[in-house]
C-alpha cells in the first residue's frame, strides 16, 4: 500500500474537511519521483451542490480525486477513512446498512468534535463485536494554510506503531501534531479552535510547555482575493454610478457610495444556514463572490459573508481596510439588553492617508448604519427616518481592566431625539484574520445557543436616486427597509414599521423571499430545510 501511496477517503467534506483537504493538496506533489503519501482522494458529499462546489474548487488539482454520493462505495475503496461529517450524523452514517463490514480492516480517523474513539467504536459496532481501528484527530481551520495544531487522542490500548505513524504523517502535512490522553483532548481542542489565529502557533508551546517562536506568518496582510475584472462585475451588480467607477479611487465619497450600494444590494440573510443540507456557511472569498454576484439570484449573506466580500472589494480598490471583531447584545422585546457576549459580528475599519479612521458596517441588518462613520467619540449621524446613530468610547459592563487605553467603540442608536440611546454592539478595533472568522463561523454554524440556527432572517435596505445629484448622476440613498423574521414580513419606509404578510408554510416563505426580496431559492436548497429546526410547518387546526 505504501509503495503506491494510500487512498484517502473523506466521509463528509464540510468546512473542516475542506480545510484539511486543501492543506494536504498543497503539501503533496503527485508528480514527485517517490510516491506521495496519498495517491488518490475520494470524497463523499451529501448534496449535488456540495459536489459541484468541490469540483470547481479542485478542478486545478493534479491529483486523482473522485466524488461519490454513496458512503459504502467510498469506504470500500479506501485505505484510510476520515470522518468529517457533523457529529449528530454519526449514528445515521456509521450504522447504515453494510457500513460496518465496509469499515473492516480500514484505519478510521475521526474529526468529530465531542466524541472520543471509544464512543465512535460503540456507534459502529452498536456495542456488539470487535471494534475497528480508530484514531481521533482534531485539527483547526489553519489546516488550509498548513499552520494547524492537530490534537491526536492517545487511546487505550494504543494504536500500532505503523498506524500511529500514518496518522502523524497525514496531519503533520498541515501543521504540528500533539498527542493527548482522552481526558485532555476536549481541553486541547478548545485551546486550538476557540482562540484567535494570532495564538495558533504560539499555542503549540502551551500544550507541551515550550515556547514556539516566529508565529507571525499567519498575521501577514493578504492582498485582495478579487481581480480587476471581478471588481467591475461587482460595480455592475451593485449599480455603482458610472462617474465613480471609471477611475475608482479610495476616497471618502467612493467609500460612501460603496457602502450605500452594497448595503442595498446584498440583503442581510442567513438562508445558507437553513436552506442547505449541510447547514454550514462557506466563507471562502471566491465562493462568496459566486453566491452573491455571479449567480445573480438576489442573494446576500449573514454578517461575515457580506463583510468579507466587501473587505476584499475595498482592498481591490486600494483602501487600507481590515475586518474587526464585534460583540453584539441580543434584543429583548425589540431592544438590545444585557451583556455583550463573545465575538458574533464583524465590521470593516478603513484608514485614510490623513490618519482618519472610518467604521463601515454593511452587514448588520435592521438598525445598522446607512453610511460610513468616522471613529469620533459622540458624533451624531442621521440614519433612516428619525433614527440617529453614533459611536462612543467607553467600557462595557463586566470589563475588568478599565483604563483609557481599554475603552471600546460602542455603536448606539435612538429612534428619535426624545428617546434614550441604546447600546447595540462594541468593538476594540483590533484586526481579525480569516482564521479568526473561521472559528467564529464554526460556533455560529454549530452551537445550540446560536440564534442564527433557530431563526430565518432577511433584511433588505431600499434605495432611490438622490433628488439633487448634479456631480454624481445616478447616485442613490437609503430610504427604507424590508424584513423577514421566520414567517413575518415587515416594512419600514422611514416611519412606522408595518407587517406586510405572515407566512405559515415553506411554500409561502419561499414565495415571500422572491416577491419582497428578489431572492431565488433553488429546488435543492428548498429540500435542505426539510426536518431542520427552522422549517415552517403549518399547525393543523
């Protein structure tokens, strides 16, 4: 088997599986004179759209890569099988007819969070019979860039020397590996997946008591993922005025126009968490461009999707722009209240040559800013209708270390001058990297406390041409917004919010998304919500 390289199979290829696959393909050379560790990859996806996405992503690879839709076929042809599906799917997949026999003699490597080797073995055998060879490996999103720290579980009895070496070689191609006893694996996983990317490499030292130096390679500034042709496609899609797009320059006027046109073109929506069999959000910049621009189906995304797309556009124009992590308070009875939880939102921060900085948030939804806001403490801006917004510098409740340097930017709004200010979110202004957003995205996609998983949301801002617009003909302004929350569609045209319609079934909601938001959902996407917690099912009278 080793002379010709192994056949490596992936059962499920979500965000973590794709990150590992990308890292392995980057590390291996199929044309080397000596056989590579892996000579063939075979993948199993649940949906046709996932298969098509993988085909596009892997089209330039020199490796032999095959995609199957039947799990048993994948397993039977493999030497090593990586379990990359969602943990809750373990019983359904591993106890499927014929799966136990197909797994005999294979080395199984589980990447399932929260399930140790013994638990996986019990699922496969249903507690009856000989347990197959099982290893557990928990990498992080940095595997895509070959900068992961992968936690490997020390099992009792231990794997053979050959099998341990095989696991180390596979995951050693995408970064460092650390063996930990079963009772410490979850702790190690938290440290390596829930921390900021800037700690990803130094964390290796925390795990083995040593200090690893030179961990800054991940924090190097990346160029825009989009070329000039894509930039023009983007301008066309958002209907940017021709006078601005002919010579795009990173000016404040250009930033304002990009903000308004992006905000009113790309609806804030989390439909890919619901109308999607994998219920996962893909933050790859090229995927985001296809979804929101090229496919031309009226799609937007939730905060990270839109803001990451927008950030790459800003950098392609020439802006000095980075993304920053945000803590957002939850609404109670329509008003943000309580603590500021962990990182759950994203804004772009733009710096101009004169040193001035602007907050540009095009992906917040309902009470978000309709224009870029300078980072000036207390400066009030007129937002939609009678609403006013501002940024203030202050501490947030429960912040232990309170000095002038630790004050945060807090985004506030009030619905009229007579109302009290509401503090909605806070951010320190530090730069977040792609790997950081991968961690935040994973939590939002998978954690039971994530409100995004329970609620179908769509907010679209409405724009119209500015009445007195002599310099930039065709320039527009925001004048209203339309919202869908689960089954209720509302509209606000600068005054009072009114209910337009209430959807009781999936068919009605799909129709409303198309009628009121110009969003087209494919048949495959429609099937993805069946059986999910957010599916609309009319209650029988």
